[in-house]
C-alpha cells in the first residue's frame, strides 16, 4: 500500500513492522510467540499462586500479583500486533484504532510505573519501620496504593490522547514501528508540534526519569540500612532489593530512551519498543520469582498449587 499524499487527511496508518525475508520473519514470529506464551505462563502462575494461597497474604505478594496482572495486560496490548505484523509485512490500522491502542498502552504502562514506585515504598517501610509495618501497610492502604497507580496511569494516558486528538494528520501515513505510539504518530502531523512534543515529553519521559531517580535513591537508602544492621533475614532483604532494582531498570531505561528525548526517529526505536512492551513483561516475573524463591514461601506455595491442579 502506497503512502497517502501529504495534503490528504490520514484516516489509517500503515505499520512497517519488519522488512526481512520470509524465513527471518517466521523465525521472529516463533521467538515472540514463545515469549508471549512464557509471559502468560510466568505471570499467571504468580497471580494464581498469590490469590489462592493464604500464606502469601502479605503486601509484598499483593503488589507482586498486581504487577503480574499489568505485565499480562501490557503484553497483550502490543504483542498480538507484533505477531500479526510478522505474518503480514504491512499492517493497516484505522486512525481511531491507533488512538485506542495508544490509550491502553500508556494506561497500563503508566500504572505499572507507579506500581513499581509503590513496591519500592513498601520495601522501604518494611526495612525502616519493621515493627509498624503491618499497621502502616494495612489492607486499606494497599488497595488505595494500587487504585492510585491505576488512576495515575489513566491520567497520564488521557493527557497524551487529549494532546493528540485535536491535531491534523496529513501524512505520509507510514509508521516505522510494529504498533502505534506517540513519537511515530506525531511525525505525520501537518503543523509544528514543538509545544506538543514538549508537553508530552514532560508528561512521559520526565516523569519516568524523576521516578527512576527517586527509586534509585530509595533503594540506595534501603541498601545502606541493610548493610548497617546485622539481623535475621538480612540476606533475603538484600536479594529482594537487588531484584527490584533490576526490575525497575529494565522497565524504565527503555521507556526513557523512547519518551524522554524530543521525538526524533532513531535506529533503535523499534528495538526499544519491543523491549519495553514485549520483553519486559516476560522478564519481570522471572526477576521477582527469583527474588521470592530465595525464601521458601513462594516455592512451597507453587508446589501446593501444582498439587491441587494435579
């Protein structure tokens, strides 16, 4: 399909996806389909285990279950589009469907970012206020923090879409990515988008950068606290912090690469998008599962779940 004339209003976009040989695309389809299945398997296992086992009725596992849910949702928003693009080299997407996809992508992605901040806050309270931890992180507070994460994601996404909707799109209508996203869509706008890009960078990239710095400082304070105190469970707390630092790093760094700088086209944009939307959801459960498997609670709970299933 040929790109539309620059003076014609764009009603649909063409996703270029991957321009490789048929064998390479078949290989990539197999790889990403396997990743998608592993994403569901790993996150569903965590989610069902936490829900069905009363031994895991703690704030850490409560937040871990919601993180698993956001990973499943985030992967399901983008991975099917990636797989579809590998089957058909050029995929046409109507403008309204493209806008809807971006809304859910940023809604779930924003909620996940805020949820990672909540997990860091939970860990901070557990280390610095161990005696008051149960009182501070009670059920109402945990539910409120999760609801706040989803509300933050909704506000972030709604702001992005509100800035995009009034803009005139005149082409060319090709997007050099496997899905619709803000940086590529802004390239087909007919007017100067400097102010819009500045607002979106502040709403997306700046928030990611500020939260990442805040999280790293929080975990640095936690690690200092762990090092200074010699108490039972020190190794477990240390491994938990390291796993969480790795989890937030693999989530935030690709997001900052995509959304923090002014929206220019880079060679690695597509790779960063794949890592951010497809690979992070499959990596998170393994990082957090490794963290929880170092104590016996989660592994015993998984064994009990398998026994019940069998």
